[in-house]
């Protein structure tokens, strides 16, 4: 079963990288840019047929390792 | 000789290299990244540091700055350019040099004294060193693990475009003496015309016996030759 | 709206403290005002439990330009040069989010130094972790070390040294203390005291977000099991912006436009504005609509209590706004006039055309509560075991065990992650007794050392307090410098407990005694209380950061032995004091008894004698004898040069281990040329300094006759394995 996970900084947490990238894009002429936030993306392939079990397991991965829950949120998407 | 050191927000070895150049009587100018013109110079330095915080990819954002257009023009016209550490990363990001600098093999920032072996001294930058000379320099980087495709590697090798490789104190080029996982222990490369050099080690950090050593000075003396 | 009991308590205030607040205001406070009071009256900002004791420390002498009370201390190092330095803790944030906690700790201390007009030239740190067996330790160690490196490396300030220790007392409360050292021109130092009425108050740097709301309150509240859920208050550091802010501030400081400047540290806009007004005996009025905000709909409460990093508050002289703004525009930083100074002696905040807070400044600063808390006199336990009764261990085995222990292992796994040489003025990196950094483009240098010895302090806070000042002084002597002044970071438990308060008071009194005797004033510092978990206090851990001076770059020495045939003498007497030693701790897990005594007269005499020998060019290398005793110190000298030693057996000791591992104080190992021995003997006798010849330098082999013989390479290996093994990725 395949999943994708996106980890981003929580809404109110400062994103120094996103800030600098955003400013640079604006300087390059993309003036209609409102905001850009940087995150991480994971593709996960699990040997598990039960969707809810698999979902739980990916969630556990996110909570325990893939994201730093102190400052980050994650979104899980099932692909197939 | 006239030199220009390009300064980006976040550069932090700009002062160090300026001190070294001035010690050797270079007439040096610091050039702010927002400038649109480079002063006429015999040497252009892209210094080390964390331009734009190393955010997104090291060197990626600096490569989009105003002054870089001028640097690229000068480089293509044959001006001598040296990019050290973050400067090397910028030269790659802006296309003056090829390849990629990946995250260090050990996934940690590494700062320490290392040794390099001069592979070739028939160029503008290393002619004051002997071939196969072992030189102590300092490295300090997170992304210095040089990588490129087979075709480019062959081109580098066939045309004498790899002037320096990491080695141990005795000059053996071994896996153990490779600090960051760099392909074939490559510490620096040239462009095809050998007028543009990118290197991870900092020669300016070895330009004063009181603090460390002066084993980096011959590089700058070579340029004056 | 009436403030509830719950609101008062959730702001870390006591009910009687709120009563006082009402008296000052002549009415109920609103929630914003309560937040402001809680930030200013908490331990971190008000020093309410420590102030009356801190006053005992000597803070002045000829070279002190500015003692405690400003952003950092300032000392005179001759010519027109001043050194500005301070150490500060970031313990609780680092336990919660080690990378960001440590990184913002470094950022904060850097701002303390460049706020005063100094270009930072070096960073140091003292980090204490729980036992290596504790499952959190590895992650905390990795996070803290990369956080310290990540910030300092990026800003481009070399991290030149420090100390790392492990003890289960820090299992749930690690210590991260960072020190910054800067260089300024004596006549270009900037202070936080406001002057003049109607002067523009300018906000510069990053925007304000909801970071660390109530971080300062958190930093002074005891940890409990739920503390790991109090997480969203941790701030994120942006070293890139710090670097811009540093350059912009220094550029502005070259002009004559700043009246006063203050960094927004703990309790951000609140403490910075109040401190400036309070010192200048003025009022301040802010228009909060103008505060640059990162998020939409931020409330005055959030703006005033946000701990977003990389921000400063500046009071400018009349008509200098445009000139100043140009500089900040160049560096792409926010620059907004958000208010003005007034003659009302009040903090007035306006938002949406309404006055939202109105507080007398004195109530927030000078009249903040001060407590003379109850404290118990410490009872030093007698040694209740006999060393002779312990199971014998061979000297070589004991040495290997100590050299390969976490506390004594070579720390290059850590220090290789720090850029130690950027700025090209680092003369001695970490690994020696003290770091040495040249004053840029000058023929002089400073030495820096950071030290702590919690294991002594917990057994006898008074002696421990004395000892740690002396050890720090000794370290600066060992590189050949003259010690000048210190900064201290006092990490203790809950001051509301009389036994913890007792540790604090006696530690301070011990420090005071040593500082006075050695003429070694305290010029800045920080107190961190409430370091405990589930009501168990950490060991009292005062950390000392000392700065010394070389007036000549040719007299700098290190601990590397230089040449076979030279001899090593030990200055200072060995009595065989083993309780509280690394030997008992590492070999027998015994942590009982009293620490070694400090004899201040001998300490000073030995130190000055050694310095005199160094000044006369008679010393080739030097190393102070500290934790681990003579043998460990000798081994460290050998390891750093890879030359061997032939070590003499003591005549008076029946038990070799008692001699070789004793931790008697005030001792130094000195490498000298044989033919200088006579001359040196004369000089030492003249100053009544005890010494004995202890070893001769030789090639390759480190040995004691019939006791120990080992190749230096093996010693090196033994000393260099622990961190790599501990952090190996499986």
C-alpha cells in the first residue's frame, strides 16, 4: 500500500527558509506571490493489506520520526 | 593585482579572504550583491559562508543575485574566478562549474584541518605548489560531497581539471582521508578553460603562522605569478 | 473583567503578588497587564530570589568598565580595546526542542554582546546531559550540538571551546549554557539606558510571531510529567537574519545616532522597552498597530509577550530615522518607529486607537518583588569509607577506564561540528586548557575558558564555589595568559526549597571569597533556577566563563609536549585527596565524601609563579591538573603530542593510585628543558612554591616503571572511541 506524507512547519512557527525563498521569488518578478512555506515530502510503500492498519502505521511513523511534532504538522495521503 | 570579493547576505569568510589578499598587496574591493557592475579585476572571489542562510539549497539563492550575471559574463570572458566553500556551491548553482555538492556522507557539519594533494600545478592557481605536494588546509561545511556523472568525471580526469584531492598526512588518497564522501576524494575542480576554480577547503584559513599555518598562501602567490 | 485566581496562577504569580500589582495600579489589571507583570516579575527577569545574594560578589576593579546589570559585562584590555562578554542558560527550551533550544540560546547571547557595540569574536559553551544510559540522552546530545553549531557556524562566529559532561542528575533537565565574547572600541560602547523625551523608539529585525509566548514564564517553572506537552512555545532560530541584524547594527553604530539599544530577549518587547525606560527614569509609549507582525490578527498580549528571535529595540536621536532606515533597508530588515519616550514614567500601550495598558515603570522594574528566601546551612558529610578497604585496581586499568569515560573522552566528535576558525583569529581551538583568540589585527590575544564542577559543589557548595573559580583561573594561567574577569551562569534547583537556596547562597559565598582573593571580578551572568524534574533538584551547577589577556603573541603555550629529553615538573603539592574524584566515580561508582580543599594562598602563589616562569620563556608546555589527577593530565599531554613519557614513582606514597589520581587543587604540569631546571628551582624556591619532578618526555611509550607501559597511539585510541561508539548509526 502506498502513501505520501507531507511534513510542514506548523502554521504559526517561523519558517526562515520559506521567508528567504519567497523574498527571492518576488525579487525575480513573481510579485503576486502571497506566501510560500517549505516542507518535506516522503513516499512510503508498506507491505500491509489492511488500509486502516496501514494508515495507523504511517501515522505512527510520522509521529515518532518523520515529523518533529513540536514544530511540525504532517498530512498523510493514501495513493492506492 | 586587483581583486574583487563578492559579498552576499550571509557570507562570512569575506573579511578573512580580504585580509589575506591585502596582506599580499592585492588591491581589493568588496562588491555587494545588489551591485550591477563589477570593478575591473584580475581575480574575482566568491567567498565562503552561508549566503542566504544556505536556505533551499546551499548557493541556490545567491546564484540568482544581480551581481552573478556580471560574474558569469566575466568568467565566460576568461577572468580568473575562485569560489571557496559556499563560493564553490554558488559557482555550481549558477552553472559556471558542473556537478553537485551533496550533503556530507556522515550527515554532519564538519570543521577540521585536512590534507589535500596537488594533482596538477600546470595552471594559474597552483603553480607555486609542487605536483603531489601534501598541503594542510581547513574545511568547514555541511554540503561538500562532490558528485557528478560519469561523462563529466571522465572529462575532468582527461583534461587535468581536478587540481586537488583529499589525502592523509602522508599523501595517500584513501577512503579514510575523505572527510565528506566526495567522489574520488575530489576537493576542487576547474572549468574547461581552467580560469574558474571551485574548492571546498579554505586556503585563506592557512595564511598566518600565528593562528594555524601559511600553507594556503602559495595559492594566492600562484595567481600573482 | 476581573482577573481570576486561575489566571494569576497560570501566569506564575502568587496571589499576594497580584495584590501588590493592584496596589500599584490602583485598580484591577487587565489580562495584557497581568501578562506584562508576570513576565517582568518572574525569576528570569527580576532575579527576585537571587538579587540580595548576587550583590555579595565583587564586580569592580581597575579593568571593569561595566559590571552586571547591562546586556553583558565590559572589561578594558588596554589601548582602545574592550572585551564584552556574558554567559547565559537556555536549559528548559533545549530539553523540549534540543536543536532550536540550543540554537536560539546561542543567538540570544550573541545579541547580548553585539547590542553593546561589540563584534562577536568567539563562542563557548557548557553543556550537561543525563546519563548516557538514559534513552533521551543521545537525541538531546545530537540536537544540542547541531543546534549550537548550526547557529554559530552560520552567523560566522567561531565556537572555540567548552565542556560537555554527563550525569544522571540531568536526565530530565539538561543544561545548555552559551557564552559569547566580543571586541569593541572602548569609546564606542552602547548601553540600554534611555535619554531624552519624545525620542523615536524603533523596532528592527525579524517580524513578531506567536513564538515562545510565555517562554520566560516557562523557563522559570519547574518541570513535571506534562512539560513535554507544553511544546508549542519553543521559538525557531534564524541565524541568517541574526547575521544581517549583526551587520546592520554594527553599521549603524558607526554613526552617532543611537541613544540606547536593547535586544528583545526573554519577554521580548515587554522587557526591552521597560528596561530602557526604567534605566533612564523615563516613560515609554508604544503604538502596537505598528509592530511588524508575521501572523494576522495578533493581539497586544501576543505582541508584548512574543519571544520571536532576532529583534532589537533602539532609541534614536532626533532626525536620525532616515539615515538609520537606509542601513536596515540595505540589509532587508524591518525598521519601524513604534513609539516614543515620555516623561510620564509609565508604560503606555495603544492599539486600535485605544489605550490597552498603562503601568508605572517602577512597579515593573525597581519595585519588582525581592525575596530573602529561607535557606539551610549545608552539612558537609564526612568520608564514611576507607580507600584502603576498596578492592585494588591496577593503575593502568584505572587510567584506561577514566580516559575512555564519557566525561574524559576526547570531544572532537562534538567540536568537529563547530566552525572553530572562521574569522581567522583562533590561535588555540578547543581541547586545550583554554581557547586563545587574537584581537583582530593586533599583537595581542585573549584566552577563554568555561568550567564547572557540579560533583564538588553537590558535596560542599562553598568549597565547590571556590574551587570552580580557581580552576577557571588556573586554566587561563595554563596557556600563559593573565586572568582578568569572569561571567557566571548559576544553574540550581527550586529556590523555594531551603536546602536548594542554601546551596545557592553558600556557592555564591565561596565564589565571592575566591574572586576577591584572586582579584577576579564577576562582570556579567545569569541565574537559572527551577532546574529539577518531579521535585528532584539537579546538582548545583555554577558555570564560570573566564577571560584572560596576553599582551604578546609569543608567550602563548599549550599542553603538547615538545621534545624527548625534556622533563616535566608538577607545581603544587599532592596530598592524595581521592573522595569526589573521577577515580572513585569511574572505577568504583563512589560519589561520597568531601571535595578537595582550596587553599587560596597557595592557589594564587602557584598560579602567579607559573605565569612568571612562562613570561620568562622557561616553559615549553603546560597543563593544569584537574579531574582525573596527575596521571590523566600527563596522558592528555602525551595524547596531544603523541610523544611518550617516562613517569617517576612517588617516594612518599604507598598507594600509587592515591598519588596518581588524587584531585588536590592548585597544581600544574610544566614541561621544561633539563638545563633550565636549576634556574627554575631557584625561582620556585624564592616564591615558596612547592614542586617536584614527575616525568621525562620520550618517544612513543607512556610508562611508569613496572606499573604501566603503553604506546601513545593506544592511549589516543582509548581516549577517542567513546563518542563515536555512542553515536554510531546502526
